[in-house]
C-alpha cells in the first residue's frame, strides 16, 4: 500500500517541526509553539505529520547546541563539504544527516508534499541558520533537513511563512 498525498478528505498532508506544536524537543529542552489559527485548524483536520528530526536520529534532549560550519549550509553538509559541529566541539554531522534521511522517509511514507519547519535550526532552518560561530548571529541559508526535503521536491516553509503555505494549499485545492 502506498502513502496518500492527501487524507481521506482530500486535504494535503504537512510535515511540521514538533517544537512548533509544543513538544519540548529543542536542544535546550524547550518547545517553540506556534500559536496560529491555521496550524490549529490543520491539526484538527488531521493534516499534520509531526517530527523532530534530531530526536528521530537519536539525539538527546537536552543536547549541546549545534551549528553548521561558518559559511556553509545544509546543502554543503549533504554534499559532504561541511559539518555540523556542537558548541562543545563534537561532530554531529552523521546524526544530522540521519535526521534528514528520517524526515525524507517520513514524508515519502505519509505523502507529505509540504513542510512547515522552525527557522534558524541547523536541521529545519529554511530561510536562515546560525552562522556557525555560536555567537547568536544568523545568515541566509537552510538546514540539513530543509535542504534534503527541497532536493526531493517538498515545498518547505519557515514558521514565519505560514500564511504563504496557506495560500499554496488554497491554490492546490483550486487547481
């Protein structure tokens, strides 16, 4: 049996970062809930597929902060030309690549064609990521999961782009 891109009501499925739904899975053991009526509606409609890619790859909560090396992004990590490093000095690249593979496997299995991800994360960032210096500065770029999903043709949106996602879903139902 193959996964359906829509649920039984014909509505598209959306992969969502677990922290946006209030799960305390971030590196520091917190959540970053997105309290938005659209998200609540999609959840009530059963359209959301929830995942914390980093936890799915076996990373603990809490865990050391991690950032992609300076000047690089998730595409570079996937290409093998950059690493994801922990603030403590550890190399978390393998776990972040596993997280991306887990996210891709889940969207394939569930038929998601859209993703709503927390921005800034070395996994889920889709507009900006931290610059790799652990000083709190961001740079344009995407995390490893966002890059892997986009390479597979998934439409990836940052949490700040929820209205854009809603418009894309609306266009799909009209088309």
